């Protein structure tokens, strides 16, 4: 099983969009997938069109009041969703310490899935720590602007701290999002990322696309909303990158 957290503390980089569409792309390919919404904003849950579902979710699992089997939703073929629930923000207030950071990892290990995708909140609190400690890999979406590069150093420092203090090492993959091939800045950011993160930048950049911004409001993935769009093509190729370890050199 590959447990993958999709993480970036900077907003507007396509974090949840990447989590939703990679999860569905893997499910389309016949893999058994679980997607976990660890963001109190519920964006992953809403993006799958499940925001009106009874609001028990990962919140109650982390608070010790439920288990995965009780709250998982069969949202698509081969794809299950653990929604955020309405009390996820309480977890930040009530869960503390090293043991509290491993709550999600304990449950994820029990799953019999090919892939687990965890959509993280845009913060470095206990929810993100749970996601990191439950994952073996981290996918970091980075938008094609220089400000997005600045947050990478802080994120890498956090991951290094987790490795040193908690003996938990993850493989980091970088995804370039909101890419414009004809813009010099997009290409400069891509080249910077490749130089900083050798063999870690997945080969397919995600092009800027209106359909990617629109699809969550319809409760659809890009493959359902516009299956022949650039966004669908890019995320399909990105899934192949992740399956086969294809990176920019």
C-alpha cells in the first residue's frame, strides 16, 4: 500500500485539486483507493460531492469515537472517502503529544488498499503531523510563481525535523501546478525546482485550466466534469508519473 499525503502550507497551489484527481485517476486504473480529508474546511469532501452526507468522519476517528469502517463512504468505483466531519478543528485543540501525532497512522496501517491519499490542511499543526506520520510519501503541489518557492524551504525543514526527532522518513514528490508553457516565469520556476529537487519533480506539469477550478463546485473530479480537457489529460499523466517514478531531470 502506498500512503501519500498531499501537503503545502501555501494556499492556492492546487493541493486539494491534486488530491481529488490523483485519487480518482488511480481508481480509474483499477486500484483500490481511499481518500482522507484532514482539512477542517472540508474541501476534499465537497470536491467529491459528498458535503451533504451525514457528517461523521475522520474527526470522530481521531477523537476515538468511531473507526474507519463506520465513516467511510463509497464515493466512486474503487474509491472510498473518509470525510472531514464537523469536529475536525476540535482535534487541533484536544489532541497533543507524540502519541496524538500517530493516531491516523495507527488506523491507516489497518487498511487493505493500493493507495491512500490524504488531503492536508494548510497548517503545521497536529492534523498535518498525523498526515505526515501516516504517509510514506508526500506530494507537494507548487504553483508556477516565485512566492510558492519560498514556502518549500519551511516545509522541507518540517519534514527534516520529523525525520530526525521521530525517525520517520518520507519520499517527497513535487508537482508543478498552474503552469503556462509560454510564460518565462513558469519555465524559470520549473527549472529552479528541478535544480533544488533533483529526481523529485514529477514529469507532468499541471496546466492552468478553468475546468480544474470549476469542477469542485459541481462535486465532480476533472475526469467527470471535462474528461477531454487539458486538466484531465495532465492529471492522468501525473498518475502515471507517480506509478512509474517519472521525473524531470
